[in-house]
C-alpha cells in the first residue's frame, strides 16, 4: 500500500492538523498518510494530535525547514 501525501506547506496552525485529520478519516484503518508542512508549530501539533487520537506517528523528518510526518491511521474512528 502506498502512502497518501498531503501537502500543507505554507499553512499555519491549526490548518495542517485539521486537514490531516480530514484526510485520515477517509482512509482505511492501518493506512499511512505522509504530511509535508512548513509551520514549526506542526512538530508539536502532530505529536499531540497522534497521542490524543490514537494514530501512530511512524516517522518525522526535517529537511531544510520542510517537516515530513508519516502517520498510520488507527484501527478505530478518532
């Protein structure tokens, strides 16, 4: 299964997390979403979002100010 990619570069808090949540709700359990963001606050936002919803933050990378998050959708509706 390939990752779904969501590009939210240029958007500020809380939009990256809100848009990611909307996409995740449409994905099947276990599917992965890769989010590309530039808002520094998104680093903390996605950690908290995953902890509170049960989704798994599989990976995080910072490449020259572009943050990449890979999130695995939980098995229940969050």
